C-alpha cells in the first residue's frame, strides 16, 4: 500500500505559491523603484513568472492597476515658458560665435595639415 503524500504535496504547493507571491512583490517594488513602465508583462518578466500567475492573484492585479494609474498621473507634460525675443537673440549670437570659433579652428587645422604635408613632400623631392 502506498503512503499518503498529500500533506507533503499541499505543503510544497503552499511554499511554491508563497515563493511566487514574494517574487512578484519584489519585482513590483523593483519596477516602481526604477521607474519602468508598470505592466503585468514587466512584473512577470522581472519576477520570472508567467503573466497568468499574476492574473490569478486578483489583489496583485488590483495593486498593479493602482500603481499604473499613479504612474500616469505623475507623468505630466513639462511645458517651458515661451522664450522672449531677447532670449532667442542671445541663443543666435551664441551659436554664431560658436560657428566662428569652429571655422577659425578649421582654418588653423587646414593650414597645419598643409604645412605637415609640405614637409613630408620636401624630403622626397630631393
């Protein structure tokens, strides 16, 4: 006659279920902490469980929905105040100055390159 292992099987299933819940909870905290977009897929991937494991736990689904809603409320569009004409003129002047500096540097580099290439040709011409 076989031994009744049902008690051990139930205990193992309970431990496995608790482990899955803990991994889901840890994953949820991680996703919230890192600012990742909150979704069942993201939580399942982070926890290493199937999406169905999450969907089977109604309280976890409700928590994900609550956090997702909070996340969307926090993400408000950032609008900068309109720039004044003086601000635009200052930007244009700054960019023009930068272009002039780059052009001057470019001219200097070209002159130096011509000088170096000329020095390399001189020994060969003799």
